[in-house]
């Protein structure tokens, strides 16, 4: 379990689970380890950059017939 998984409730963290191919997971884990970092750190950086670029956009709610 990652260090995020061990956090107690009320810490302000939200867990995100994604499904990816095993080979991609293994390659990503190896690549991050080779750079001396971990997958969580790299993904957090990606998400922060994505939000900074695209903004915090609230999706439009669709009507009942939308």
C-alpha cells in the first residue's frame, strides 16, 4: 500500500484509482525508479500541470433530456 493509502481520514487527500495495462504500469514504475522518484510524485506533477494549463473547469450540467 502506498503512503497515501496509509493516511487517516481528514488529511485532505483523495485516492485515485486507474486501470492500465500491466506492461505500461511496470514500464512507468521502472522509469520513475530509474529517475529516483516514484509514480505518485510524477502523476501529481502531471495533474498539477494539467489543471494549471486547462483551469479548474466545472462541467456544464445536462438537462434531463440532454
